[in-house]
């Protein structure tokens, strides 16, 4: 009895992690996501650790979460993981403002974004 298990959203050799409400614009976040796409997980973690971008710290946490999901939830080998996908989406935009000259109002947008990272296990070619 009971409810059936939900089907997996990713393939059997994949795991994913999603981080929402990151306080940066999607355009800036996509630059950091581009650093890690298609790389081995170990190399991607090093690139993020030594990146000068502020948001790279949060992206690194998300990548570590995806690795932990792969190892603990799906039983994948950590040494054979690559970053299969890393894509960015928009989230809410806080709208603020500042009074300007002659009774006008200057808009200030404070965007939020989200990132999804999928890691995939590949077999080593020896």
C-alpha cells in the first residue's frame, strides 16, 4: 500500500543539484557556470576554488552537493564523474529605487538567479 515512488528526473548514471535564490544576475552566474561545463569534477572544483568571482563559492557548494548526491543516493563512483550540464535560470527581481533630479525616480533592479548542475559517470578509457 502507499504511494508509488516518483520516477527519476535524470538518467541512471547521473545526479543533480539545484541552488535557488542566488543574489547575482543570471548573466554573471553563467560566466562561472561556463568555467565548469564538461570538465572532470576534480578539475571543476579546483577552478571554482581559485576563481576570483564572488559567486564561485556558492557554485562550488552546489557542485559538492551534486557529487554527494551521486555518491550517497545513486551509488556512482566519484573519480569517474564529469560535469555534464550546468545551466542558469532567472529568479525573482527585487525592485528598488532612488530619487533623482526633477522629481524623477531611478529604478534599481536587484536580480536573483538559480543554477542546476548535473554530473554524469563516465567509464575511463584505459
